[in-house]
């Protein structure tokens, strides 16, 4: 009888998990549709910013910022698993064949401007909107140093953990340990920084937006969040923000069915070398 009750409970848990997953996917699809429904020429008011994007921690940085600032934008998916980042039209916007990138039709002087590299985009949107990026030099330097800390440290190191721990064709213990330890060190830096302040630069800023997508993957990075109580509190606060929820849900349904361990997908994503023009 106990076994029957346990089996019933397990079945119920699985059903609940499937129901929750469907609900999340439905919400994500609705959010994506909202930002792709109207072409630029049909949108009311200022022309929207074109966001070249795929649902990854780097992509989340910009979708979160656009949502926080309530800036109108149009989603232009860049399916990196299919190699769309190598298309000539995208390379004109992002010569490093990486997303995210944006095209703002209402750029400086009223003329369009294209921007690649997530840190540069965040700074631009901060200046454009006057939000989440201080106007005074001291405040701006405080944000910049943590933004660049993420761009040069947290992103690349977490990315290496994901690669060697989850996607590499062969298990290389040294590589896994090397990057898991480095991410652990970086988490420790964040935890200490957040011990006496709510956000990385004091006030909520683009530096926090840059980090949240990567830190949210702590389990796949071999970390234990209970070791970092201040970082854990920060992550929970970040994920509770409505704009962060919307930004991190954008385009998730587009990734469904993609197998990152598929040799064809890995051939596109990994082992890239210089390409002839």
C-alpha cells in the first residue's frame, strides 16, 4: 500500500512538473509574440529597436534592459544552432558573428546606429534612456567596473564550465575542475561584494542585468548556492523583478527541440576558425 501511495505521489509530481513546464513555455511564447507581432513600419510611436537575439545568458542582458526601460523593440531571432550568426546581413551588424546586437533606428542625430557586444549595448541603452546607468562620473565608474568584470570574467568562465562539463565530446577532468574552481572564486567575489549592499554597484544597474543570466545557471556550473548567502539573496531578488522574468523568458520556446550534443550543432558552435571574407 505504501509503494502504491509513493508511486501515485511520484506520478502526481511528474504531472505537476509537466504542467509547470507547459505554463512557462506558453508564457515565453506569448512574450516573444508580443515583440515580434508588428513589423517596424506598423508600430505606433517611435520605431522600435531591432534586437538580434537568441535565448542565452548573453542575450538576456539586453532583453532585460529593454524590458526594464520599457523601450519598444522588435525581436529578430538569430538561431546560433543553425549558423544564422554567419549570414552576411548579420555580420554587417555584428562582425564578430556573435549575438546580441541591436539596430536603433532613432540613434544619435536621429540616424540609425548598429551596436554589437553586450556591454557596449547596455551602456548605450543606459545613456539613451537615462536609466540604470548613472550620469555622474563616480557612479558610472562604479557600474562600469562591475560590468566589465562580468564581461571579462563571469561570462567567459561560466561559459567554459558549461562547455567542458555539459557539451564536450570527451570528459577532461582537469578542464572541468579548472573552470568550476574559477567560477567558484568569482561567486565568492560577488558574495563578498553583496554582503553590505543590495546590488553590485549599490543601486540596481546594468551590471546586475549583465550577471543574472549567468549566475542563474549555478547548478550546471557545479556550484552550491548555499555557500554564497548574499549572492543567493541577490539572485532571488533579481529573478523576482517582472522585467527580469520577461527578459529571461523571451524566445525560450525557439530553443525547444535543439540538442546541444548533436554533432551537427556542435560543428556550427564549436571549433570555429577564421573565415575567408
